C-alpha cells in the first residue's frame, strides 16, 4: 500500500513538474516576444504613399491575376504572445502597404463568429463583424486601394453568416462579384486594378470552404487559387508544391491557369507545440538568402512558370517584404 501511495505521489509530482516546465517555457517565450515587440514598436512603420492603384500608377492597367501581393497571415492575431502572428493591428498593416489579409474564423463559446487561433480558447481576437468594419472604414478613407481578404472557415459555418457580417459591417458594398464574362479557369479574365477601383468594387473576398453561389461575392478560394504547404518548420523552404486542393497536382494544365498562394511563414517547435517563429522572421522575410521569400519565389517560378499572386508572411514588419513585392511586380 505504501509503495502504491509513493508511486501515486511520484506521478503527481512528475505531472506537476512537467506542467510547470511547460508553463515556464511558454512564459519565457512570451517574455522574449514582449522584448521583441517593444523593439518593433520603436521602429516607425512608414505609411505607403496613396498614389496610382495600390501605390503604383503602373498597376492600374495590370490584371488582378498578374500582380503579386504580400499578405499578412493570421492578420487578426496581434501581440507578443506565442500564438500571435503580427506585431501591429489590421489598420496599421493596411497603412503600411499590406493589401492581402488572411484570417482564421471559428465560433466562440457564445456562438459568435469570431477570429480565433485554432480554437477560441487559445486566442479570440474579436468578432468577424468588427474585423470587417475596420477594413470597411479603411477602404472608405483610401479610394485608390484594392484589398484582398481570405477567411478560413474552421467550423464550416454556413456562408449566410459570413454574408450577415459583411452586410452589417458595410464591407459588402465594396465586394467584387465576377461578371458573366469572368471565367475562373482563365487568368486573364480578371479585371485590372483600375477597373476594380472605377467600379467601386475594391474588395476581393475569398472563403476557403463553404462558399456558395447564393452569396456570389464570397468566392470559393480553391476555385481561384491553390496553396503551397503551410505550418512549415523547415527554414529552407525548399518546396513549392501544390498542397491544397489536394487533387490539383494531377491536372497540371489546370494548375497553370490558376492563381496560387505561397505560404511563406515559419513555425518552430517549443515544448512539442508549433508556434510562429518570431526570432527568425527577418531572415524568413528577406529578399535574398537561404529560406528567403526571394529564394522560394525563384523556386516557384522554375516549377510553375510564374510567381505567386499572394505571399503570406508572419511579422510582415520584419525583413524586406515590400521591397520584395516591388521587385516581383517589376519596380
């Protein structure tokens, strides 16, 4: 009996030890991130000049499908904790020049469609409606800008709920609806940025699952895009394969006429958990060098004949993402 009691106590002590160790690691990581956050806050993020179309007159006559945009991966998750992917909020991201926003959605414990990181118990960044309202307000103040928004539908919520959030936020009025002549299988059937701006339809909205013709402005992501693998922990990024939709690699001719997104954000393993790699973000978001955006895009061009339309990154303010964007667009 004493042996069993001793064994139980030992198990309890070990469980408490490992739980305490994990908490210590998470707190230490958060403390390091807070220091990095303070350093980032001391760096002034210069707003992009509001000229031409998305900052460049030359882009006004260019097809939407022929422009590469740096995108803020998990744009709503802002802060210094391990589950955060960006250092500044969505308005500041847009002010800095980000024109492609990506965010995860889930229902929270109260049934509200919210921006949650994997689970709303881990990170709840507020309602989808509030997030869309922020974008709506920003677009209203910047009439020469086109923004792309990609939401993931983690809980397979009916698209009508997204429609409600878009409508109540006011953002629906900006959303592009493909015309009868827009063929999703032909890259050049997309309008130019200038045409989107002239029409007032300056938001291109995608949903990764659950889109329906019942809500024609919320476009099915995988009818228009394919994606490279995500949750990468290999800092070399020596891949540019078709990950989603899974069947598309069997149809290379179709893939050639489909826009694609490069998931160029790095995770790192901490105590068995994969979290965004904040420390190496400057190297990951560099123009040149092993594991840089430039290196992976060069590989993608070799394999697929053209650059991605979207390059999703964490901590966009680290590295040289806008210099990379300009180079990819010929500036």
